[in-house]
C-alpha cells in the first residue's frame, strides 16, 4: 500500500509488532501493550478496544471541518468588508449629501472619512460572530 502512495496504520501490542509499528505512517499501541510496542508507536491507546480509534478519527474530522468553516467565513467576511469600504471611498462623495441649510463655515469633506474607532468596532463585531464557529454542530466527513 505504501508503494502505491497510501498512508498506512498499524496496531499492535507485542514485541513482535514493534518493527511494523515503527515503519507504519501511524503506529498505534493498544491498551496493555509491551514497553517495546509503546516506544515504537506514535499513539498509545489507554482504553480497551479499537473503538477509540474510530472515535478519535470522528473527533479529528469534526475539528478539521470547523477549521475549514472558519477559514471560509474569515476570507469571505474580509472580502466583504474590503469591497464595501473600497466602493464607499470611491463612489460616495459626502459633499453631495450636504444639507442646504448648512452654512459655508461648516463645509463637509470632499472624501469619505471613517473614524478608526468605527473601523475597529466593525471589525470586533465581525470577529464576535466567529466565536460561534468553534461550537458549531458539524458533521464529520466520511
């Protein structure tokens, strides 16, 4: 399987399994394994049975799905903010919206101004939505 490019895993508990555990991409020593098998393996199971391997794979796939959701959301939210501010700066001229009853001493600026605190507030509120992704109920990939 390794010659064909597949990743391999091996489970074992005895001294005779130690070379295969060491050579495999992922060596897993089961509960009650000898010291040689534990030293040669990458993962040591502390509970009886192999169901913990399946549970570990499911949990890791859920974590990976959450990370993928975070990255997709973060990129799309950043692009949304960038496009909004880019369009706002280039297309809106505040002096066109100046009220007629305003005297000339209080002239509006010729360009769009966004206070730094407002930008930070928008960014923090946007980041607040990212907290929910860490606790999202995801389905692991098959």
